[in-house]
C-alpha cells in the first residue's frame, strides 16, 4: 500500500497551529519565501513566524510542505536526543535495568546521537519537544527500546541506528492530526478515529519525502500498529507479512505506553498485558522484555482499587466472549468483504477465549477458587487480568462495529446488536 496524500487524511489547521504556537515559545523564521498554489508570495523569506500569521497561512493552499519552509532556534540535534535519552535512563526504572551495563548504555546513546536528521525532520522533532512534549518523550523512549530490542552480538551499529530512527520517527504523523488524539483518555469522534488509523501512513509519507531513510524503516513505520494475529491497522496484516523491525516498534508501543503511566504498578500492568496479548507480539521479543520486568514487578508497592469480585467479572467476560454471535456468518445476504471481516473478528473472539484460559481464568479454573475471600495478592492479579480482559472485550466490540462497515447508524442484526449491548454494559465502568 502506497503512502497517502497527506492532505486527504489530515487537516492543515492542526500542524499550522502547532507551528505558530511554537513561534510564541521559540524563534521560528521562514527559510524561504512561502507561495500559495497560484504562485503568489504570501510570506517573505526571513519573516518571524508566530500566532499572528496563523490566519494568513490558513487562508491559502501551500504547494510546499510548511516544515520545509521554516526553522527554529534552538533545534533538536543528536546531542539533544542523547541528553533526553540519558534523562529517560535516569527516570524510568525499566530503562535503568535495560542499560545497566556500561557498554549497552554507550551503544544505545550513540545510536540516538548519530541519527541522520534532515532539517524538516529536526524541525518537527523540535515542534514535538516544545509543543507536544508527551509525544516527544514517547518518541525518545520508543527509540531507546527499539535500539535495545535490535541489539545482539550479530547486529551492526547501522542496524541499531536504523531501529532507533524508526522508534524516534514512527509517530511524527501525529503532529499533523487533531491533538485530542494525544490525550490519554476520553472518547474520540469517528473522523478523529479515522485519522488515528491513518497515522502510520501519514508518518511514512512525511519521512519518505526526504529520501534519507531506507525502505526497511519506512516499512516498519507503516506497520507499527499491525499485530501478528491480524487485529492491527491500517491493513490487518498478520504473521510473516509483518516485518521484523515493525514487530519491534509494535511491541515498543505497548511497553512505552505502559511505562509512561508511572506509579507503582506500571510494570506489573505491563506484565499482565504481555500475558494477555502474547498472540499479538513476537514471542522472542516479549520474552526479552519479561526478563527485565521480573525485578520491577517484585518492587511494586502501590496497589490500585481492587475489584470487589474479580472472579464474577471474569466469569461474565468469559460468557460474553463465548457468546459472540457466530450465527451471522451463515447469513446469505453478507457481502464477501463483510463476511471476511466478521470471520476475522470471530477468530479474534476465539483467541480471546483461549487467552483467558491460558492465563488461568477460564470458567473451570475460576470455579476452583470457590467463594471464599481471596488473598490480597491474588485479588490484585485477578483485578488486573479482569481490567485487561475488559479492555480487550471493548476492542473486540469496536472491531466488530468497524468490520461490519455500514456507516454512522449500522443496521446490525438483532443478535449482533444484543451482543454489543451486553459488552457496552459490562465495560461501562472499566
């Protein structure tokens, strides 16, 4: 799949607003005159960019990407990346253990410091650093983790640098989308969700413009939300169709997002997510992360609000997953595309049911716990498993709605609508 025309899946208002906001924090100037699509000059070279220019920029269609026409001082350099990577190693316990050996630490930091940064890429990283700091921090963490997961005795420094670059740049497309998508919580509208699903393609198109990075990196960025079981996006790739570097980035998305939550249980929650999602990620990479999580889990102190009856919650989740309405697959009026989509979701429901059994919370296993009060450690584990299972059930329902593909008000069959209502009720407070 070719990268899309960025203008067809993004609103230039978001990126333009971010640039003018940056101009109110740092010095941003035009490095060349800016023309509109009719060849009329709208801003001279050397003009300072700030919020006062937003309306003028938005009043015109620009044939040249805006990031190619501006620069900022100070700007992100390899030395800046190294400084922020060192800060991450100091603040995040997992990264401390990951880079405990001096040689590993040096290799990881060198990989970030020596990355090729074309001026428009450096500008967008500077924009993230000043205007979208959580996105910049995520990019640094993803770069470190990708380089570490790529590191072994047979891998060259070039390959480590390639992994670091992929981790650093994989979400650059998010700068061009609605900033509400960067918020950790809250519902998003249908159009915003469409943008979210397209952001790997937008990132790929932005990076490809500069002819600086190899195809392996572009492929990894394009596929960094694809899961081995085919439940990812944007193309629902599965198994061997997903490249090795993309598998690193995909796992890195989970690891870095969970570690970013901080608090006493971030690593334990990650441990649970890896157990519940083992079918989605490369098992060799997962095992490597888990080896470094063992100590972290033992050190957790703060406990979340425990579910009063996690066993009952898990039993109900098992029932709902088992009741996914497979009868709709027998309908003669299903189009081929809809039938294939529903078959894929049915497979995901089966996988979730197997996963629940694999982590010890199948109905028969839960029945063995009896009705007596649980020990706190077991109640904590079951609470975290139930919360993750609820999240996966919500995702299964979202996939069901998405694959049915009937517009804003889908005409669901009665059985499917009833199942979706059961899910909505069960996960309402999750």
